[in-house]
C-alpha cells in the first residue's frame, strides 16, 4: 500500500505529518495524521478514533495532545472516520455514511462495498504506520471520542491481541441501546440484533469479553454533555463492568460538554495513563 506524505510539521520537538494511502479493506484512499515524538524509537503507538462528522484533522488540530505525547515518548495516529470519494455510498444525514463509519465492517448494500472500518483500523492503518515509522507493534493502545469512543472500546474488546490499553471520552457506551447506534447498525449490519451486540462495548463486557484482558478502562464523561442521557449512556457501561468484575475508572466531569474543549482538558491524563500501561508491552 503506497504511502504519500502530504504535509509535515515540527511540533514539541517531534514531527507531525498527514499521510494518505490506499486501503485494501475500504478500496479507497484513506488519510491519517501521525505524530512521532523526539528520539529514535521504537515508540509505543496510540490510535485515536474520532466521532461523527470528523476527519483526521479534528483531533490533530484541536486536542492539544502532542506536548504530552512528546513528554511520554508516545506516537499517535489519527485516521479519518470513513471512506470517502467518488463512488462511495453516502447519506444526507450526518450520522450515517461518509464521516460516520462507526468502526464496523458493513455487510449490507450499499455500504458493504467500502465501509470496512474495523478491518481498516486493526489491519491496514497499523500496517501503514508500522511500515513507515519507528513504532513498536507490541505496545499499542487505542482511545477515542463519542462514535470513536465506541470504536476504541469495541475494537479493544474484540482485538485484545492488538491493543494493550483502552480509554474513551464520552463514548457511545451501548450503541444497540441508543438512536445513533441502532440507526447505523441496522444500515451497516442488517436486522440481526445479535450481530449488533458483537460491536457494543457494554454488551461485550456483559458477555465476558473483557475478562482478564485490561487492568482498567478509563472513561471521561462531561456532565453538561447534551448527548449524555439520550445517546451516550455511560451508566450502561458502568453496570456491565460491575457485573463482569471489570475495573472501570469513570470520571464524571462537572460542567464539561461534548466538544474538543472537553477533550483538550483531559487528553494529557489519558496519554499518561496509556504510557504507564504500554511501557512494558503486552
């Protein structure tokens, strides 16, 4: 998969680049940003997954993550949220289609031709990063926001051999039990709600997927988030972890909303938290 460097910038002593490659999973060009801290590596790698309507640029320009990443010697890759371009299916609504891949491999037409975001993240993106940068494939973590928080939690639970740590900001904690998730899963995965449950973090934990895999899961949730009660429902994740005996550090942050101001306020905590878990590898 040829990789093109589109931009490159010096930041906090490290290097931030925007890159494009062709994904075998999606059959399209895909873009991501990559921060490499100062030094020679190999570095632990964090994958960031963004939320609805976002591209690879939202986290890159708004989160303010790279001072902490440089201090802890952590590389961060932030991919786009869906395939895009001519011939790629879309929908007029913001919560389906381009910009709304939900980090699943679609099985239903017209989405199944290109919307293979699970395979993209856990295979093609990692291959592209690890083939071009001094990162350590034995030390990977994943985190994300909203739809990307769902993606981080569900992909970590489904691929524990790939990711050694996981955290989230305001995740869609149980997509089978909210409007965003039910709409996307019915479109991408069809009518079988049993299949939906295989991509729902709370349901996966209830079924034992987290057992003995992660020493802790870190979640920050703003209490002034307008989506808290209707779409995010962290109490479902909390209940699932309590039932399964999975440690969950759920921090309810008074006054914070769903925006990148919230993420920027706590992203350094998440990077330090992952760094502590990725020092020795998986």
